[in-house]
């Protein structure tokens, strides 16, 4: 259950960054990923055990954000073709 918040946070981040231009999108994702990861580690209590859990959560947030962004791009592309 502790991994749901980083994944959902990354999903929301990827969707929220979609309307921006590509350069701005990656800056937004890059700036907010550590904040979401730190929050996720704090909520789950992992941060109290070891600060390196933030790095794992950051990877999960970034992966989920990129995956959400890829799905949005794929949907937009398929809508243009159809």
C-alpha cells in the first residue's frame, strides 16, 4: 500500500503537465517529482527509517509521470489518425 501514493502522484503529475509545451513539461515534472517523492516517503513512514526511500519513490513518481504522459500522447495521436 505504501507505493500507491508515489504512483498516483506521478500519474496526476504526468496528466497535469500534458497541456504545457515539451520543454516546460519536463521542467515541471523534474521540479515536482522530488516534492511528491518526499511527501510519499513521509506519509508512508519510510522517511523515518531511511532517507534513501525518497530516491526509490522519486523513481516511481518519475516513471508513472512519463507513462501517463506517453498514454496522453498516444491518445492524441490516435485521435488525429481516426
